[in-house]
C-alpha cells in the first residue's frame, strides 16, 4: 500500500510537467500558425491605446479648459438672471449656445446644455427648453434628475399634462435622495390629480410618505391623502 502511494507520488509531478509542456507547445504551435493575425491585433490595440492617450492629452484636456474659460461670462449672466444674455452672449462675450456649438462634446459643453435649457424655460420658450434638456446628458444623478424635473415643468406649461407626469415621475425616481425624490414625485401627484387620476396620485403620495418621511413633502402627505379619501392603514 505504501509502495503504491510512493509510486503515485513519484509519478504525479511527471504528469503535471507533461501537461505543462504540452500546453506550452500547443501555445507555441498556435502562435506560429497565426502569428500574422496576432501581431496585427497587438499593433491595433497599441495604436488604439496610444491614440486614446494622445486624444485625451492633446485634444480633450485643452478643449475642456477652453470651454471652461469660454463659459465664464455666460455663467455670470445666468447668476444675475440675465437669461437672454447668458444664452446668446453679447457679441463680445459668448453665451451658452456658442459654447455648445464649439465644445458640445466636453463636460462644460454638456453642462451648458442644461443651463441653456433653463434659460429657454425661464424666458417662456418651453419647447426649445425641452429639446435642449433632452439632449443633455449629465453623468450625475442629481443634476440629471433636475433636468428631467424641469422638462416636466416645461411640459406642464405647454398644457401637456401626460408628458409632464411622465417626466416628473422620471425625475423623482431617477435619484434616490431627499431633494429631487420627494419634490418631483409630489409634482407628479399633483399633476395626476389635475388629470383626474386620483388613484395614481394616492399611490404616489403613499410612496413619498413611506420613502421620504422626514422631507417637507413627506410630512404633508397625510393631509393630501385624507383630502383624497385615503385613510392611513
């Protein structure tokens, strides 16, 4: 019995070595048979990596800085509620639209779409605001939720209640936080009431009460539910 174990122990490493060598030989054979294709693939990967690095360093980064410099006056005008000036510039200083046109692919260019959408909504150009905000991609949950909410506001101004409700719900459910969550879900509930959809409004109000009990909206939900005849369970 002992002898059998010893023989097994002696032969085991040989089996492992054989398998390893076999794998190496198979890999070598595969390479030599396909080396042209493999070498081309490696070169392509290196070119892509190198090209991406070069693009980020020599094009993307400088453009981000140029866009940030370019948007400065537009942001200042926006802070002063000079929305037309912020949007279009004044001939000497650029507005958000010029930043979008020249550097729309940068982070600053994307954020300019958000500000431009706000400017349109603030100046009563609701459809233009909707179109701009739909083209905006925040990369940030809170800001994106706000963009959806403002889109809902614009639809409500256009008397398109169904789309308003849709975007309010989208805003309220996109980012789970105590600001945009209860704020836009509440607006969805009110819009549902306006549309005569009280059962759906009750469902929304209950969601606010359960998920955001410490928010201003959450503390008011019993009142809204009672008004619709929904008693606390």
